[in-house]
């Protein structure tokens, strides 16, 4: 059962990530993740599967291959260049967010949709992201809505200061691993 507890809309959320800047994302990408933030990816597939990230200042940071998914029939989204985008994984928010710089890079100059949100694809799964704002204006945030849609759970190796976004059957397979429902 999902509890409807109310709270801010995705546009009203403010995260205390003021220290996550474009320059810091680029530094993390190069030093820890061995990739350039916003660089063209070799393909739409993740270079590692499951995707691997690092703990940086007690935050989960991962580079994921993304591409713009425009629903305008005048634009073929399949020709959009996939880019390496560095995200902070945040399980405390539902929405996902991209900095204005990241949104513009993914759009590649194409005017499609709103400036406040857009659709992206990761692993051929499309979902909406909103423009980062407030105390996280330069951060890219992967929230619970996207993690759920992708079927990924962060599994952390605290000693190794790393993690994977895993979609394996965490609780077993088959009937014995099936969660019981109160409506049964």
C-alpha cells in the first residue's frame, strides 16, 4: 500500500545540495567515474551493468547514459545524442531533476516542450525530469520515481565507498519471494 501523505509538488521541492556544482560534477565524473560529464556516450546502453557509482561526500553519485525523449512529431528522438550524465541518487524525493545546462545539452538545441521539464530515456525507459532549482540549481538528481520505473535499487558497499543500481530479485524468486498482500 502506498500512503498518500501529501507534500510539495515536484516543482516545489528544494534539496540542500548547494555544494553540488557543474564543476564539482565534472571533477567527480573524471576522478571517480572515469567519464566526462555531458560527453557523448558510445551507445544508449550503460557502460557497466548494473550501473556502478561512488560515494562522494556521503552522497550516491553515478554516471548514466541518457538521451532526450521529445514527443514532438517534428523531431525524431531516436536521433538524439546519448550523453553521460552525472546524477546524485536521492531516495528521499520522488521527482528527478536536471540542471539547466544538462537539459540544454540533452536537447541539443532542439526546441521541444517546456523549459521547466522534459522527458529523458535511460535504458530505453522514458520518464519526466524537472529543472533543478533553489539550493540544487546545478545538481542532477535521480529520484525514487525514476528508480522505481527503471526497477533499480541502490545497493551500497560502505567499505568500498561504492554502490550499484541493481534490479536483481532482492527477495528471492518465485512464490516464496512474493510479498503478501493485505487484500488477499
